[in-house]
């Protein structure tokens, strides 16, 4: 089983869209997939059309009461299960402020789960609080959705430091595995420059002992697509809403890469460090302002 936290403390980068549609694509390919919604806004739950009734327990009850994860898991499609969120989850940080071991509650609950899944995917809130920490202590991998935009580079170092700190103190198995480029404008120079700069940074980390030493960018770029923006309002994944759209094609392609990655993990035990696009690093100008941001941030 692969447990993957999809996180970025910056909102609006395609995090929930990726969590939902990657989960749906993996399930469509025949994998047993469990999506856990840890965002108090419950956007992943709404995206999949899950109607939260008052009497339904949610992940809030798992973190704050004696509720098992098995009790809050619902099948929403073939091969796809969801643990929904609730607006009450916004109060969880305050309620857990004095709780001993509050960062590992979800990990302890996960150890009690009876069923087996091929993938467990955590949709995290756009913050680095106790909810995200619970995901990071439970998952073994991090997927980083990143909008290829100049401002997306700011705050990246804080996120990486948080992941590194959790790995050092709470979850030694945690690794940053891959970067997903979302809302990609194929025709713009800026998008390609940002991608080159981020990939150049990860290339430089190959020989280090950091938890992102084996990280690489997926070849699939999630293109801007209005269908992806429309699908949540209908409570459907992109495959249910617009099966032949660019968005559906991109997330199917991404799922194929994830499954190939899984096979490589099973065969070698190590996440493969593929040759990223832009590997000819001489194209990255040392005076490039985006690269200078990376150098300053890291």
C-alpha cells in the first residue's frame, strides 16, 4: 500500500483537484483507493458529490473522539472510498491543543484499519497546522502540487523544512516523492522557466541525504482546463463529468505514471529518479530571477 499526502500550504494550486481526480483515475484503473479529506472546507468530499448528513461521523470524530476510520469510510464509486471532512474540523486544532500525541492520532487510527487498499491519499488543508501534521506522520510519501508561477516558489522552502522536520522527529519513512505541475499554460515562457528552475533544484539534490533527494517531477502536466473547474459544482470527478476532456486525459496520464512508479517501488524499493525535462541544465541562466529565489530560499 502507498500512502500519499498531497500538500501545499498555498491555496489555489490544484491540490484538491489533484487529490480527487488522481484518486478517481487510479480507481478507474482497477486499484482500491481510499481518499481521506482533511480539509475543513470539505472540498474533496463535495467534489465527489458526498452529501454530509448531520448524523454522519467524519474525520473530525476520528481526531477528537473514539471513532475508528472504518466507521467513517464510504464507498463513492467502484474501487473508490472516501472519508469525508466537516466544517467542525476547523476547531480541531484548538480542541487538540493540549492533547498528548496530537500529531500522531491519525497514524494510530490508521493502524487499526481492517481493510487493505492499494493507495491511501490524504487531501490536506492549505496550511501547515495540526491537520497537515497528522497526514505527514501517517503517510509515507508527499506529492507536491505546484502551479508553475513565480509566486509559487515563495514559501516552498518553508514547506520543505516542515516535511524534513516531520521526517526527522515523527515519521522517518516520510519522503517527498514527486511534484505535480497543475494549471499549466503550455504556451507561456514563464511556466517553462519555473519548471526548469524547480527541476534544476531537485537535480542538485540527487547526491544529498535529504528526504527529497529522489524527488522528481511527473512528466504529465495538468493543463488549464475549464472542465476541471466545472466538475466540482456537479459533485463529479472529471471522468464522470467530461470523460474526453483534456483534464481527464491529463489525470489518466498522471495515474499511469503513479502506477509505473509503484511497480518500480515494488521491484527495487527505491523511488526511481527519472531524467526530468530540462535536464540539460545549461539552459538555466545563473542570473535568472527565479533561480535566485530558489538559491535564497534554500
